[in-house]
C-alpha cells in the first residue's frame, strides 16, 4: 500500500519539554487514520508539524511525498485542515465562505461555482446559502467546515477533534461526510475524544506522554488488550500517563 | 494575485458588515474634528477687558476703538483708576487690563516710541497668553496703519509677532493633531483587532495551513485599512476646508503621500501589537494605552514639547505622531514643500522601517 504520510522518529522539543517523542508511523492512501490521546499527549503538536505550522526538532517526515522541513508550501497545496475551533467566518454568508476558501486555494471561478452548488445541495443548505454562517446551528457549521476543508480535493485532510460539542445524530452524519470523502480517494487523519468514533477508523494510534503506545486496527487492538471496547483499550493505556492533562 | 483580491474582498465585507466598526471608522474623525475644532478651541471671543486711560488723547482713543471693534474683546469700562483694576481681576469679571500711560500719544509723536501696559489674569495661563497675543496684534495693526503715511516709523512697544496664524485660529493646531490621532487610532486598533480576531476565531490557523502566503495575509489585512484611512484623511481635510475654513496651503498630493507613510507606520504598529496580543480586548487596550496616550502627550499638539523636561523631550522623538504632526502643520498651514520637511520625512520613514521589520520578524517567529 502507498503511504501518504510517513514519519520517522519525529520529535518536537520546547526547551526541556518533549511534546512529541520519536514518533514513527505511516498512513496509507485512502484510509481513515484515527490519532488518539489524552489532552496534552502531543496530538496537536504532531499534527502541527505535519501540516507545516511548526518545524520539527528532529526526525523526518513526508506528507503527500513532500518533506516537512523543506517543502511545506507544496504540502499545503495537497492537504485540507479543520481545526478544533469552528473556523469559518460567522459574519460572511455560506456562499461567501465557500468562495473565499476556494479563492485562497486558487480554484477558478468556474470550479468554485460548480463545487459550491454541489456542496450546498449535498448538505441540504440550498435555502440557507445566502444566510450568515453565524446564524446556522453548530452541527451545520461543522459539516460546512469539513466540506470547505475538502473543497479543493486535497490528498489528505487533517481533522482536529472535528465533532467536539456536537450531538450524536449530527456526529453520525458528519462521519457519513467523511466516508463520502474517502470514497473519492481522500485520506483522512483525524483526532478525537469519542471512542465510538475510534471504531469508525480503519487504523488508530494511541499517544501517551508524547509517544505512540499502540497502533493497529480497532479489532486487533481490542484483541491484543483482551477487552471488548476501544474505551477500555484507551483507558488501559492512558492510565499510565505521567503528564497531567492541560 | 487573484487569491490576494479574494482576500481583500473578504476584508472589506468584514468591515462593511460590522456597523460598530464602520461607526468608529468614519464617525471618529468627524466627531474629533467637531470637538477639537469648536468645543475645545482655545480661540476666545468677547473676553471682558478694562482700559485705564491716563493719556486721554487721540492715539489712545483710536486704539481703544479698535479693541472695542474686535470680536475678541468686550470693553467693560473705560478710564478706571489703576487701583480699581485689581478689584476687577479679583472678582473674576475681567480677564485683561490695558493701561495707557499719560503722554502716550505725545511720546509716540515726539519720540517715535511709546509703551503701553497689558495686565492679564494669569490664573489661566493659556487664556492670558491668548488674550495678550490678540491685543498685541490689534496694536500692531494700528501701528502699521499709522506708519503708512509716516517718513520716520512710529513704534508702540508691544513686541509679539504671530507667524502663520495671525487670528490665532484654534483649528490651525488641531486639524493636524486630529489627523495624527485619528490615523493612529484607526490604523493601529483596527489592524491589530482584525488580525487578533482571526487568531481568536481559529481562522488564522486555517489560513496558515492554506497555500496562501503569511506575508500576503498581513498585506491583505493592511490594504483595506490603508484605503479606508486615506478616505479618512480626505474627509478630515474636507471638513477642515469647508467647516473650519482652514485651507490647505501646500501641496495636497504631498500631504497624501506623507499621510500614506504615516498610515504604514501605524499599520505596522498594529501588526506588532497583534503578534503579541491573544485576545481582541488586549489588542484594544494596548492600542488605546500604548498609542493614544503617547500620541496625545508627545505629538506636541496639546502640550508644547519645548516646555517638557529634557527626558520627555527625548522620548517624544520616538513617537511617530510627533513627526507627522510637524509635517502636516508645515504643509497645511505654512505651505512648505518637501525640501523644507525632508528631515522629518526621513525620520518618519526610518521609524516606519524599524516597526515594519520588527513586526514582520515577530510574525515569522510565531509561525515556527
């Protein structure tokens, strides 16, 4: 299988503090890769290095075949990103947001038009497209946010706790969108706190105190730890953490 | 380039959609001009004065008539005895007394020079200063008129010269000051808030992960405020010409060029603040405290810098508004050209470069 993300002993230090310690893993094309860990385990730091927001202290990594030290600009063209915070402009309308983000990714007017029509249709937002985003319910905002993150057909999309604060039904719909994206060939790299969501991933890694303590399919992990749910796997590993959550 | 335009369009939507911002942006200069131009004007009208006339001759009478005719003074009493003047001051009824000594007119005609005494109530030093200045101007005028038909010039001893602002119009000093203040406030506050808002909302992260260059993020934030600030400069100038009757004596083009330089200074300061501040409130507080106070104190438009202790005078040199104020005053009121203000322009340019470098460098560090 082709690896679209490869890291080798990737490390980030902030002074004496080692946020991520020698993490090595591969993410394969087209899969949903769950990146789990307690608060403060180093997930966000790892993600920031992979998205080019932060330079690693040591180790190496490639994303979509490009080096994270030297080719961040090319990486940026090939990835989508959705952050923990809701990150569309609330004082712009649905269409204006789509047009803006399509615009800064360099899509042509024609492509933006086509894609936004399709997207609005798909999300059932047709009657809301001229409304300010701030007026939409949180669930809609998250779904719109995700759709905007994959608007430019990236190879990989990074989702940083995308479903925080969203009700179970909307979360389920959100995952439908994720599956739809993978069927188009997008690789999904997702962090989450919800263990039911971990079950939806093809493979997951669990970070504890800056290191990857487990990496496999949910099925194999449950078997390895001899437990019935991902919840228990996570609990067994996270209990050993020395770092206090932030 | 197309990405850049998309971004600028979005910035304009933000500004135009936010009524409060719009109000600050365009209301502020109008309110400031009106407050400073009229309410806070140090122009004095109808100040009560008394004249003690020991001379009682033609010259003293003519000067008295001129004083009475001016709209600055209201002649309360004539021919008071000298000791009654003090009583008038103590009651606070009169602000100024003019004493013509005996033989005033005779001295002037025979010796070609005469002295008159002006006594002011200096409990309000600014007012006293303004009034004595008005009075000396009136006397000077009279003397000029007198000398037109004289072979040997006659001199009346009040030696105050008032360059550039013979009527001591309040607006003369205020308009350049208000321009510096408004630009400083609008640019610094608006840019820092708009950048910090993106950080607060989390959209900054999205922008930084996108292929859009971080420098362009900054530039596209700056462009709309540069344009809006130039609109502000234009509206202040229009107000000053048509409402305050204060024409621009020098080149309007030069004035706009210098204003652009100062706007860039302010924008880079706003950027510097936005790099440091994490919330919009912090950004606003720093802009208000860090920019408004020094601008008010050290630009020289409210408090004369020459009267400050040496240390503060040195500090004032680092305040960009001081140099901009000098430049605008020179162009608007004195009608000077670039050759007269190249030094100030160069200093302002240097300060701008410094802030721009520091803030761009800091912005990069945050990305690492």
